[in-house]
C-alpha cells in the first residue's frame, strides 16, 4: 500500500499547479517533492503528470488516480474530524445549492429536521437548476441528480440515493391506444421533454429480464423546469419522462398513470458534491451524513 503522505503530496502538486508552489505550501524542498512523485510513478509504472518548466498537468490516468487520492484524503481528514465533532457541537453557516424540484418535493423537509437537530447550524439554500461553481460562488455543498455514468469532476462526490423515473400521462392518453399496443406507438402521442434541446429525442426504457426499449418522440415542449413539465402533463399537453417523486401524489390519486407499466427510464443518482480542499467542517460533515441517512430511510424514491 502506498504511503498516504505521498498521495497527499501528489494531490497538493495537482492543486497548486506545480512542484514549486506545492513545495512552498508544504514547506518542503521542490527537489524532494519532485523525487517523491517520480518514485510514486516508478512504482505504479505510469506517468501521472505532464511536466513543463512552469506547469504540471494531469495525464488521463493521472486524472483518475487523482480522484481516488482525493477520496482517500477526505476519508483520512474525516477520521480526524471524528474527534473534533465529539469535542464541539456543529455550528456556523453552511451554503447549499439544490435543484428546485428536489428541494420542494424531497429534500426540504429533511433540511428542516436537520436544523431542528443541530440548532447552532445556519443554512443558506439556493434553489436552482443551474450547475453552480462551488469554489467561485462560495458554496459548501451542491446536491445534484445525474444519470449514470456520472461525469468526472474535481469535486468529491457522495452518493445519497436513487431517484426512480417514470413515463406518465393523463389516463385519456392511455385510452387512445389500442389494447396490447406496441410500445413504439407511445412515440406518436404528443410529448414533452425534460432537459435541454437536442437534435433527436427518445425515451430509453428498461423492463423485466433486462429488456430495453428505445422510443423516438418529437416533444411539443422542452424544459429543464420540472414544475412546468408536470403542469404541462397534468393539463394534457402530452406525456413525459419525470422523476417519480415529482408526480407521486398524481399517480396515487389517478390523475396521472404510467404509460407502460413495468418499464421505466434508468434511475437518477442523487449525490452531493463538495470541494475537498477546504476540508469538511463538522457542520458540513453532519449535514452530509444526515442527508445520507434520510435518503436511506426515505420511501419516496
């Protein structure tokens, strides 16, 4: 197993953009730091960094290795924070960004319960569907829902849960289809699309025994706002792929129905991202742990 100090030095070189600035931050001679990383590369048998006179950049394998080193560093830091959490109650301001529908339909009550349990913590919550820049905008945590495979990021990611999806519409749309209809006929119905503009649109549905369907459709409305999408579906504009949590009550009371029971889009991954170089304050750590436990117990997915 690699020396954790060497892995820490490697992350510092990456985050400071070179051996000289990292050496100054670590109070370590540049030559010694360079030698440690070179020895690490020799042991691994790969080049992690592309070196120039002024700058160090990650190779492709170096980027993947860096992500794993970040995760190990965060876990090591969190082990030390266990002691700190036992010494003092979490307190202070936590800045959080969360998608609007996720906040309104799922996470909002969780945050209320968190604040009741930790009365010295203050929350600033931005409800937004845009992808915030945590470092430049000063956020501690951003909650996101993405579909696998998740993209690489220089942030640390903590998976919280899954968001099950469904293809829904008003019952009168289902009544328009003949009994035993072919799934491709769904693409002929008026539709709406959740997301951005694309050249082509299709639903990818997964069913029993690993079955998979691709159903092309031409949406009448395209939006990244789930409230607008849900309102359009409820009004009868068309059928749409939505997170189940956004239409849970509508399905329960029969206002909406699943268009192809037993078949659904892949689950979204609900996760938190945060900039590891800040370390995790007790308030941030407890919030992440609290949300993870809340999602584990939730029956709303």
